[in-house]
C-alpha cells in the first residue's frame, strides 16, 4: 500500500518518511562498492510498488543514479526521466545517493 506523501514534502522530511523503502541489502551493497548489486536490489524493491506512486519513483530514481554510476547512462537517464516526472507531479524533491549511505 503506497505511503501517500504530502505535496511539497521537503528533502529531509521525504527521506525520513520514505527511507524505509531502501532495502538494507541495497544500502550495504552500495556502501561496499557494489553499485550493480545495489541497483539490482533497488529494482526488485521497485517492482513491489505501484507504478507511478511516490515509492516507485523514489526507488526508480535511486536505481537510475546507480546505473549512471556504473556507466549504463542510457538506462540510468531513462529511469531518472520516468521518476522525475512522477516526483515533479507530486511536488517532491529528488532523492540522491545519500539515501544509500
């Protein structure tokens, strides 16, 4: 079930409310330098979310950032585009890789 956000939720509040979406294994993989594994785990978590929801967009954006980090720019750029359209419509700030730290 989606955690419907308040419109215009600022970055810190967004992170506090939605950081539970990020699987601890994805966070550990990123911190251990395995961006590909982290992206794969985020992808799996995203598949469990309702497409177009805030949860889906957050995970899609983080996954996209990781694909760009491992030089899969095309996949990453398309993921960012899809996610950012949803986040913009919901008036939410864009999460960054600091969510994985």
